[in-house]
């Protein structure tokens, strides 16, 4: 079977809208019309509660990790050890992010910002720096009160940690691309942070804030 088929499979896996399904199943609502309107774990956390938010986050991480870990093996590319196999694995991960951001099952409308799915990609390939970055993400999010600040900080620091761990490599180049993508998907959050209207997840919340 051609490794190219894996790109389609990864995109379809990434397109599974766990946040949307959680909203429909738990409260009969479309999370694209509630809160920030974003189909990500943060909006689930604020709208449906912590257990649902954590569950969706873990499922979104899985959407990135499973294609990266299993598809190269299932399609005969091999484990992501050689540069060739690693490129294929990372390509599958990127397609999962694309699916998460533009899910075909929702007619490409809505989607998340890709942070949790991106975490799944690198958890499968380079867990050490990823886990360190997650610790920084969690600490920054709690101290600032804003998950968006934690996400942007993690997207900036992670490529640096990958560079120290792997040097110039396929993982580094992918981390840089994903980091830029995370900043791009958070451009509205950045505007609200500058305006002082960004919604907090931790600590005192601003009225009408979004995340």
C-alpha cells in the first residue's frame, strides 16, 4: 500500500471533531456557537467542565500521536528512526493537524487551533522535549490565567528544545512550521491579549472574554 494513502488516513483521523461531539452529546449544543466558538479543549473546559475538557484534550493528543506512531509501520515505511521514515511520520502528523483545524466531517467549518494535536505528534517522536514543554505550558497557563499565553510560549520554546536535543533535523523543521501555525491560529487571541479582553481560564475571569 502506498505511503501516500497515509496522508488521507491521517487527515480523516484529525478531522474527528471530539469537541463538537462532546458538546452535542453532553448538552446538545454546537460549541462553534458557544464561548470562543473554537472546537478545542479550552472551549470545552470552560463550557462543559474540567472532566470533559481533559478528555477532549487527551483525545485530540491521540489524533496526532496515533497516525505518527502507527501509520509508518502499517504502511511499510518503518519506525520513525531514519530520516525518510521520520519525514513520513511527521507528514502524517501535519495532516492530522490540518484535519483538526479544517475537519471534513464538519464541512471544513470550525475546528481547533492544533495545539493538542501537535503535542500528540511530538509525543510520539520526541517525548522528552515535549514533556518539558508541556510543563512550561501548564505553569505559564496557570500563572498567567490564559491558556493562549501557555500555548504561544510552548510553541516558541519547543523548537529551541528540539534543536538542543536533535539539532538540524526533520523534527526541528516540523516543529518550526507547527510553531508558526500555532501563532497564526492564535492571532485573534493575541489581539485580545493586547486589548485586555482575552478570557481567563484560571483565576478571575473577564466578563465576555473569549479563549
